[in-house]
């Protein structure tokens, strides 16, 4: 199921995590050449992706909401 990005936070290793509208979290790493998400590296890039839909596997599995 696709869910909109509604915010971000960093985990304990300073990796960016998207907060989804459904209440789940999803890492949004930029680790080329395997994962290419240069927008994660800047505040402006992350703000531009607010509202963007990501596939949420946790919703597909009916997982409980994540908590900070």
C-alpha cells in the first residue's frame, strides 16, 4: 500500500527515516550505487518530497504503528 511522507527524523546512526501518513516509519537512505536518493541529503530535497507516496510493506502486513 502506498502512503504519503509527512515528516522525517534521524535514527541512532543518523540515517534519515521517513514518517508516513499511516504511522509507519521507513528508512530513506542514499547509498549509491545501490540506492540512489540524493534528495535525502538536503533539507530542501526532503521538504520537496513531503507528500510523495512510498510503498509501505508494514501496512501490507497490518503491522502496528511505529513510535519514536
